[in-house]
């Protein structure tokens, strides 16, 4: 194969990779339908395999697999456990307890309920389970507000709960940093 043909093949493969990445970052590639996500990401992989050969098709298939893995990890749905060994929790918004202090009623979602699930998974996977927080934990309920603005000396409730639950890592979300005067917490 000549140098010109190799360059052409590499250029076309690069265009296919760009198409895959654009599809992955827009609703074109993963169509979210509630609990499931339908994909069209396989279409460029098939075309690349036919037009460029099996090696280039495999490279594009790897890109598809990585985007699927990242989506399942950082934007999980109910079926994401099939595609990622990581558990990513996000958008807790101060809901540490199964009670909504603003509306003064029991609450369906909470970090306490997540902990029950994590305990079951840790029994099954042991140290092979990674628990990650995807941000937006430091605001939303009076319990978070109290530690953000009133008691800024004690250990923040988010840090205490994340340490207790054994989080491996976490990142800041936009709601964690947008309020002036709010302090960041340290988990460790």
C-alpha cells in the first residue's frame, strides 16, 4: 500500500472518529428514552469496517465502546450497570436523608438510600467497587445550607457522609461552586 493510500485511509478514519465523537456528545448517538438509551453509534463503525477494513473498523468500534463506557459511568441510566464497573452518584442536591426538610415530608431519593444499595454491591464486589460522586451535592436542602453558611467550622455533612460511605473520588458540580460564601468540603 502506497503512502498516499495510507494517508487517505487515515484521513477517512479520522473523519469517522470525529463523527463518532460528535454523535456521542449529541442526542444523535444515544437516544435517551427514559430508563434505556438506544444507540445509532454502530452505524459509522459498520461503514468504516466495510469501507476501510477490519482494523479501522475495530479502531472505530473501540471509540464507540469508550463513549458507551463513559456515558454509562457519568450519565447513568437504570441499565448502566451492564456497561460500567463504576457507580457514579450525582445531583444529590443536599438530599442526604430520606426526608424533604423544605416540604416537611418523606422523600423518595436520598444518599441514605444510595448507601443501602452500595452496601449490597460491596458485599458482592468487595474492593472492586468504585464509588464516585459526580457533583451537585452541596446545596438544595437546609441540612446542606446549615453546614455551608451557619456552622462552617465543623466537618461538613457531605464530607462526613461521603467518608462514611467510602467514596473513592468526587468532583465539583456547577451548583457546588456557584454560590458566594459557600465553602468547599474535603473528603478523606
